[in-house]
């Protein structure tokens, strides 16, 4: 047995193939590779005290591992190759464009996948947080077929959020069968228990995003007809209006921050601070259409306004208002009256609806895509990042009901409550319905106090969490500490 384990020829072959495909990774982990080359590989010896290597009944190598105090078999003790073949053949891998392995033991399953799909255009993603586990597996099995896969991604020692951004780019359009929705996950507990916290975090991110994609699909089904009607009516705007491309990277050389004014209840208290930052630090201000009314009322003129909702109710938030110093950013799926809004200029971004993209192709025009995260605030954040902002300051990004308030004072939503309320349906009753009708939950704000939220708003907050984690080159702060705390966003200390 030891003579089989001590044969370095196979390892050197695998390392050469690995280095040819991934020279940067090979250099990064050269120390571990050298350590494995120079050590005798025996049962329980370093550098892999985690596996017990055995001979299966059919003469192939198999392995087991002590996990949580129990001896767990990673592969069959009879025929590990056939076990892997059955796992690949019995699962509906062919229906997905990407196969993702969360851990892999010695690598039998990955190798069998490569034998079957290496010549196709399918993508293979192999994830292992512990570099010793990955490189030790190269001692025992021939990974040549794996390294032949054209679209091969090997993820070693990478944070879960960064791994997820490979599978689901944050600026991707989540309306079609793409990203995580187009992945088949090979997830076996025996291969992941050695790093269960890491893989559980990754599983949570995957589940959240699949849920988000379900919501987007439901949105497409619900509003598809409206989007089609609006897009057909507004397609002429593609030839008339400019797009936002000239703003790409415009803030990269500036130290001024970008303020994102969402429409949560805490925005009211943030008004004085917004004025101070705009005056003292020459900050740019982008707002969602729902917060425009309260900003104009307080004599604050945003630089940019984002409107990405095709419904009439989104237009209603800006109906009757004028913003002569502001640029409105929207897409051709917006309610047609939006394009009559009185402002400095209207600029176009790409629509998330497929038919709008067909109109773009028809005139050979590709608009910048700001993606989607379920809310107009996420589009606004993407625009600030698109501009190259070094710091994005959020205000009113509550995703909760601070002080048990449902809307910012003076918003059109609040005015609607006043207009439809009566002795039976009081304003308090309408607010309570909005607060508790969507699976209410609790969270904490930036001061550590409990706030009421719901599952849908937590989903939106998670988008910001994952997006910010994937964009390490921008600092994210908030001036509204009553908002639900989003990891990656810190309370801001005004420098004056």
C-alpha cells in the first residue's frame, strides 16, 4: 500500500496539468505543492492527517475521514468509480449549463463528470476552501480529464460571497435561466462536513438567490404584458434619447461621495445631514422616484433620479413634480407619461425585459445595464458604482419599519393612505396591515435595537449585502442608524 501512496509520478503529472491551466494559483500555493512532493504520504501522516486511504474491493483507492467524532466514508469501499458514474448519470446534469461541486473527496465524481462532459460547452466549477484537501486529492487519482475541460473554474480558499459572485454576477439580469438558476449542484455531506460552516454559508447564499430568481420570474409573469405594452409604445425613445454611458467612471478621480436617497421612513431625519454633506463635501445625490417629493419639498435638488418600475404607480410618485436641475434615468418599459417629466434631461439604461432588448438590437444600440436587485434602490446603488464612486452613503435605506413607520413623511404612499382612509379603514389600520401582512420578522438596526421587517425586505437587504461584498473597492456607509443593519454598510462619521 505504501508503495502506491509514495509514487509521486501521478502527483507531478497532475501538478503540471494544473500549472499549465492555472499558473497564478500554482504560484500562490507553491509551498503546499512542494510540501506534498517532499513528504512521504502514509496513513495519518502530515500534510493530510484528515483522510484514511484504503484499498476498495475492486482494487481502486478509497478514503474515509473522522468527521464530528465519527468515521465517515467518502467513497464506496467496493467500487468508488461506479458509485461516481451512477451519481453523474442519475442526476439531470445535461439540463443545466454549469455543474458545481461543493467538495469532492478524492475526486472520483469530478473525474467522471469530466469524462462525460469535457467535450461539451458546459462549465465545471470545483469548490474547496481548504487548499490541503484539493492538492492532496491530486496524489491519488488522475485528474487529466478534468484539466481538459475548456470552461473549468477551480475555487480554492475563496470567501463564500466571492464564490457566489462567480456563479451569479451581481449585475446579471435575473429574468432568464442564467446564473445560479442554470447550475446543477453536487452537494454530498461527506465531502463538505470538514468545512460545514463555510459550505452552509454558501448554501444559504444559493437558496436566497434561487428564491430571488423565483420572485423575478413571478414578476415577469405578472407584469410581462404591461412591460410589452410600454416598451412598444416607448421604443421610439431609443433613437431620441441619450444613454448613461458617458457617466461610466466619472467619479473615479473624485474624492466626493455619492449619496443614495431611498424612501424609507428614516429619510425625514436624514434631510439636514444630506444638506451638510452635499454642501461640505460636494457630494452627488441620486434618489429613487419615491423619495423625490420629500427632497424637493426640502429644497434639495438631486443630481439623478432613478425610475425602473413600469407601473403607473411609479409614475404617480413624480406626477406633477418638476426637477429642472436633475437627470432622470429610466428605461423604455416605464409608463409612457414618465417621458413627459419636466427635468434637466432624461437618460436611458437597459431594460430588464427581453422585448426591450430586441428593440435595442433592431437599431444596433446596446444600453448600459444596471442590473436589478428587486428594488429601485439597488439600481440606484449600481449606478453610483457605475460612476466609480469611492464612497456610497445611504439614507432611507431602511428595509424595515423604524419607529413603526411605514413610509417617509410626505410621500405619495402616505398621501394615498390619507385619501383612502375612513372611519372603518383608519390610517393606523392601513399602516398596521402594511407592517404585518408579509411574514413579519425582526432584525436589528445599526444601534443594536430591534426593528420590525419581513421576509421580502430581508431578501432585498441580502442583495445589498452580497453586492457590497463583491465590490470591495467602494466604501459603503449610512447616515440612518435606525435602518435595518446590512453587513458591509457602516454608520458614517461626518468629517466636519
